[in-house]
């Protein structure tokens, strides 16, 4: 059978709603439980907000995945 590669790519943008941190944590749970690596494109302010909110748990778990820069503030005008 021919091998098929699938990429799981997630834009992580919401730095305003605290609930988004739990959503990201839950997504990491699903991937980590299955041994699947994802690609997370994170807005700069989201990374700063995670650090400011003490979410080192999320930041540490993201190290097992691919992480990319997705603008600094995204759509804030």
C-alpha cells in the first residue's frame, strides 16, 4: 500500500479569550495521546499571553511539535 502523509496545521491566533488556552491544551492532549505531531502557527501576542498567564504547561508541550511564527498581532488594527 502506498504511504500517505497527512499534515495537521493549526493557526493559533486568539490571545483575547482565556478559553482559547484550554482549547489549545485539549488539542495538544488529543495529538499527544496518539503520538501525532502537529504544525502550530502561533501569533506572537498569543505566545506572550501564554507566558504571562503562566501556561508553561502548554509552551512545554508545544516543543514536541513544529512551531512557526504567524505575525505579531495578526488582525488587530
